[in-house]
C-alpha cells in the first residue's frame, strides 16, 4: 500500500513541485531524453533493419547505453549543482556569522591603535589584576560566610572551656618560697628542670577540643609542664595536662603562643587535619638551632619535617582563601619562633626535639612549611 501511495500521481506532482529547480530541470531533461531514445529505438526496430543484418543484440546494447549514460550524466550534474548551492549557502551563513566578529576585531584594532602598542608585561599586569580581583571577591565571600560560623563556634567553645575548667580544677601546686619572692612578670627560664624528654604520648584518633583556662599569677615552670602545655590536654580527664596548661598560661609570652596555637589547631581540625595523624621526618637539633638563629635555605629546610601533601595543600588553600586562618597562622608562627628561641638557650638537644614534637611544634612545622618560611 505504501508503494501504491508513492506512485499516486498527485503525490508525484507534489514532490515534483516542492523539489529544487535543478532537480526539476534534471527530471525534465531525463524524461525528454528517455522519450526520445525509446521512440527512436521503437522506430528503428519496427523497420526490422537490425534483424536483417543479424545485429539486433548489438543494436539493443547500443540503445541501452545511449539511454543510461546521458541519464547518469544528467543525475551527476544535478547533484553537483545542488551541492554547489548548499556550499554557497554555508559560505553565506559563515560570512553573516563572521561579520559581527570582524566588526569587533576592527573596533579592537582601533582601540589598540589609539592606546598604543601593548607589551607582554601589560598583558601580564592585566591578567594579574583580574586574578587578584577574583581572589579578593572569593576571599570576601568566603570570609562573610565563615565569620558567623566561627563566631558561633567560639562562643560555644568558651562555654565548654568554662565548664571543663571548673570540672578539671585540681589543687594548685604551691610554688617554692624562692619563686614566691620573685617579682611577677618575669619568666624564670633558669628554673626549668633539666630532665630527659619523655616519650611522645600515644597518637589520638581525633583532635579533641583544647580548652584554655584563664591566666593566673605567674609561677616557676618545669620542663615537664612545658611539654604538657605545648602538647595540650589529651581529653577532659587529663588533669595533669590542664594543670600544666594553667601554669604555662601565667606567663605572658607562653599564653599568647598557646592561645594562637589553640586557634590554629581548632581551625585545622574543622578541615580534617589533626596533628596526631601527622608524621614528621627526624630533624637534628643543630638544624633547629640554626633556624632559631635566623638562618634560612637548604641548611634549615629539614626543620619543616612535615611533608604530608594533603595537609600542606589544605593549609595553603586556607591561607589563600581564609583571611582569619591566614592572620592567625602568621601570628602563631611569630609567637612560636619567639618562645622557642627563648627556651632553646637553656634546653639540651633532647629537650628541644621533644618540645618541637608536641602538637604546637607540629602545627608550627606544618604552617611554616606551607607558607615557605624555611626558604
């Protein structure tokens, strides 16, 4: 039925009327040629001239070739003509699409001609300005989003600190008579007990909250207290850690450093970076002493013994995108450097290496490595 509908005269007329001019011309030429050849062949064979000479087969082949070959050439010519029309239409559409681009290019050339030649440095400055603007906008947006969250966290943390400090308040160890007679405000580093550094405590699976008790009157500080304070209390039941931390906070310089260290550790823990999970390469005490004396470069590069790629990338990203973390980290690095310089003069190598293996020391190595302080 579909074939019969396709052979319907009305359908054929509709197709013929909707086809292109080239195809209509090809159909007309092919039809005329077919009628002409068929008519001639019919008249030729009607006279029986071929049968008389015995060449009827050759005559039939000749007429077939004479019919098919021109029809094939006409069809090929029609296809080439239609393809040429399509190519011209494509070229015309490309020209129309390229016209706005050409006008924009001309306007750009005129602007460049008015402003003068542009050097590669001009391009670099323009790109750098665009990147700086994008970074500033990103940092502003992130800062606005984070400020409220950090404020809420710190309010909650202060309430927890007050509760833990009240629950974990041990009996204060009485200071020696000599320490009581010393004027307040001075850190007696000569009174630090020279003891062998204790082994590092077992690594915890997660970074607990690090409550900071309120500062109290200054007292003499032993080396064990320094190590426990630099490492912070392990949990709410670590009464010895809380006691050491309270005694350390009575010293102004130590209090500033420990409070900055607490902020850095809390901010890093929100990103899943915990000091207990980090492993640092062994660092000779000579390298630390050279660093504290102000030396930089390959001689002290080993001081940044933490090379965990994920942790370093996290810190670098925070320093670029979070102004709160960046300022806190830089302040912590300065205070840690200052405090460690004061303590290193009265510490032997074992004590110095034990001190930098605490949570505060690892945080310093991580942040200083990320900020390029060893270069």
